């Protein structure tokens, strides 16, 4: 926030402005005089009769004049004159109180026209804040329509933070979110100034936490803003573990929300709290200085997350807000993925966490988290980030019990619009099958024993795998999969079927049930024949067409046809 301009400079500019722009200054002066008349001794009669038309009309005229100002010279002259009026000890305080409700919006608009206008506009706002009702000024300055230039809001909120924190905090959060998400090289200094003002507000009220978010990758020295906020974390008794698992957030919001109505404006700022909690921890992961300021220990956080599956799932439920946010830059999401892989999982295998919990309660948040990681795999700006995101996706899936893992995989396939992503999910299933098969023969004997006793199979070598394949080769909506759009997916599914069938034949096993005559016939008649007819039909339609599109279509179907014939041959041999 820029300091108030020196009085002598403001007054000198005001004199020059009056000389250069007499028409607009004269109109403003006349409007103010009309307002003064509206609050003259006859005002008492107006109060008794309820007739405020004279004063209301004068205020409306003043607002119209301010809205009509167009051009830097007019704006500077008007702002300078208003500053002089506010600085004059003989000015009518009642008039100042009334026009103060209209001034902030107009002043904010005019202040954006030039650097000189902004300097005078800030001085006008500072005058209003020091002279008028704190509640009225915060309400006026925090008007939604005035968010076009929000830099003026911090001063007002900071001056009267004790009474107005409930009003001010949502505004601060919204301003930071709006402005920082649009930062570029031209206005990054303004964003630094904005965040510096926010840090000062946080330091002054102490009991509120405001997190810096949406910083562009090119914005430098961000740590200097985060360190003071990390001090506030410790002051409020908020630990990294409590933030990342959401426990501290739930406790804090539960206390704050007591007695509030569901439509309370204060509650509108809550959706960004979990993004802020994620950012607070990720900043600690990025910077040792931030960890020190928060008086935290990242190794201790890592230990607590890796030893408890429940805490890992809770953390995923919080981190998903950052990963799925469209306002956060890829830099933060990349660090979030790294934190997820190294701190939440690292070298400790999922089986080391033996805490038993009801998985169904975590299913929605885990599914949303995996979808957020999927978007990182698809849209990350470089290959290295996509690889790390894919590795994180596999780690999260491995942390889920086998049976529930199939449910999540089915849901991911059903809700995905990306053929390449579905093909990757199929490869994950194949990789898991291979891992299970390579385990000791004792493990496979244990699987047989469990099956003979009617227990569920803890391995991917179960009928669940064929149910997963059926989602692709016989979609729930009916008919064979769409070709050639789904060619990549179909090839992956057919190769997985061949892998399962050949492996079961070689090992003389039937864990998946794929060798039973009923299942073989079902695959032949319901999966492969409809697919064969579809491929043959499309190729026949494009046989004599030499356009680029037709050639591309036929070429994309050739690998499908090749693998499909191998699957059909294997089924026919075993029938």
C-alpha cells in the first residue's frame, strides 16, 4: 500500500487542477453545496416528516457527476478538489459521511487512470477512513462492485480490524484470489504490494490465517510473504499434520461457524481454506525457511503420514483441492505431487500401515483425488511432471485394499473422457497382475486355499479382473466400444485378455475363471464377435476411399484387428 502523499504536494496539485479543469470542479462544488443545503437546519423537519428527497437528490447528482468523469485531467482535478474538501476543517461532517458511501467506488475507478490519480485517490481513501464511521467505510469499501481495484481495501480493514474482521477476511481472500490468479510481468509489483498489505493485516489481527495463493511462476521472493504467515500458523496452534489431514481445519471452522446461518457471507470464503492448508504445507516442503518459521519438522510429518493409512487418505482429501484448482499454477501442483510421492509413501509399503478403517467413508475423497492426479497426468506442461504424476497415481492405488481398488479403477474408467488415460489404467491392472504372479508359490497356494473356503481373493487374479475388462469390451451403455476413437483402449484391453488367458493356461490355474467354458463363450459371443463385425464394417466402408481421413482410420484399426484375431483363435482352441 503506497504511503499517503505529502499534504503540500496534494494541495499544490489541487490548485493547479482547479485552474486547468474548472468545469468539472465547479460541478462537483455545486453538488457538494447542494448536499450541504439538504442537511441544513431544515433537515430537522425532513426527519420528522420522512421527506428526504432534497438531500437524496443532491447525493444522487453528486454520484452522477463522479460517474461521468472521463479522462486523466478531469479525474486528477476532481480527486484533488475532493481531497481538499475532506482536508478542510470547516467542511460539513454530515455531508462527508453521506458522500463517503458513494466516493470509494468512484475514487477507485478514477485512481486507475494514472499514477498521479492513484496517489491522490489513495489519499482520499485514507481521509475517508480516518474521518468516517468504521462500519460504514468497511461496508462501502468492501462492496463487491469495487473489487476492480482492491488495493484500497486493506488500509480500511487494517485500521478497524477488531470490529470488522468478519467482514474483512472474506474480502481479503477474494481479492488475493482474483488478483494473484491474473498476475503477469506488468503488474507483479502490484501483486507484491497487495500481498504485503495482506501480511500486515494478518500480523495485526493474529487470529486469522490468510494464505498467499495463485502466485505466478515468475513472481520472485515469494518466501518473504509466506514466512510471516507461517509464524501465524504456530501462533494459532495449527500444525502441518493437522492442516494436511484436515483435522485442524474441521476443529477451527467448527468453532468459527457456531451460530452462523448457512447463507452467511463469511462462510463463502471457506472453500479456499483447504487449498490454503495444502499450500501452507507445500511451502514448508519447498522451503526450509518456511518450515523453521512454522516451527515444524518435515521428517516428523513424513513419519506420521507413512505409518498411518488413515492419515494418508485424509491428506489426499485435502490435497485434492490444490491439485484440482484451476487457479493454482503448475509449479505448486508439481511440488504437491512430489510431496505426495516422497513424504506420504516413500519407501514404506502400504502393508506396514495396519490401521483398520471403513474405506467407504474415504471413497468419495480418494476418487476425487485420483481424478485430480489424472488431470495432472494429462495436462501437465512437461513429460517429467506427467511421469511423476503417473507414479503418484499408482502409489495411491496400491494403498487401497484390493477389492476396493477394483471399484475405484472401474469408476475411473467409466468417468474418463481420455482414451489414453483409460489405456494407462489398463496397463496398471496388467502390471499388478504381473507383480502378483511373480510372488512366491506359497502366496498362490494361499489364494487357492482362500478361494476353496469361500473367502475373497486378495489378489488381482480374481473374477474382478474380467469384470473390469467387460467395462471396456462391452460398455455398460451397450454395443461394442466406439472405433476408431477407442482403438488405443481396445488394443490395451485385448492384450490384457491374452496375457491373462495365456498365463492361466501356462500355470494350469483358473484364478480369474477365464478358462471356464461359460466365460469363454461369453467372451467369444459378447465381446469379440461384435467387435469383429464393427471393425470389418468400418474397413469395408473405407476400402475404396483414398482420403487422408479414411487412410488414417484403416491404419488405426489394423492393430485392433490383429490382436482381436489372436484372442479369437485362443478362445476357439480352448472351446
